[in-house]
C-alpha cells in the first residue's frame, strides 16, 4: 500500500536539513570556511570548479561566495552545515525548497551530490516522512547522489523507501512536488 506524503513548505527545509549529519552552523562560518566545507559535497573533480553560494535561512537571500566554471553550485544545508552540490537544475530545486516555493521550478532533471551522507525520518513501518513525530526515528543515510525530478512510483516500479541493507535506489517524498530519486552510491566511486 502506498502512502501519500503531504508537503509542508515550512517543514521541507527542516526535512532536508534532517538528511544530514550535524556540522558547524553555516551562518557562523567565515566565507573561506564555508567554501571549504561546501566543496565537500561532491568529489573534487566536480566541486573544485563549482560555484559556492550561501543561503541565509532567515532572509532567504542567496549570496554567491565564489564563481565557478562547470555549472555546479555547492552550498551547505542552512541549519546543519551539511554539504550539497548540484548542477543548475538540481541547485534550483534546492533553492526553491529552502526559499519556500510551493513546488520546484527547475525545467529539467538535475543531478546533485551529498558526499557526506545525511538522514531521514521513518515511521515504524518504514515510510519516509517529511517531519519528525513521536513515532518516527532518524535513519542515517550513506553518501549518495540524487536526481531531482519527480518520478511516479506506480509507473516506474521504483520503491518509496530504501532497500534493506542501505543500498539501492528509491523515491523520496513520493507524491509531493519535491519528490526526487535517491541513489545510495558513494559519489567518490562514480565520478572520475
């Protein structure tokens, strides 16, 4: 039985931040510190030439700290400082989530990396939900990459929760505008 998830624009940034291991608070970092940590979101071949931008969680303003040349942008999850790097479409998806857009505005699929891993909330029956609740638990995620484009579980046959043992592919936030494909594969092993 498939359970439909409901998007809460207030909760989405919290959920995305929950996909991360806590690090230093991004707003307290110097620009140089922020750039160094943000570049950890993808393998050096990607992050070394990426733009680095900072999202202010209070003002929703995005500041470019360093201009890149390869179309990728690296940033930190505003609450926890976990690095995230995405191509232009994936980064647009990310900014839309953190600035409160009702749905992502990227016009094509995007590829993004979370090379340091993250976490998500699960109900006792293994369903991934967008906010913590008394019956949910936090589950750690390994390093992974994502395809930020809605995929219909019924049409694709893809699952809506991780495979046992922590590997594989699944659709996170299925049935919401921010559904995306999670691929539990270490970016360091696929980007040469």
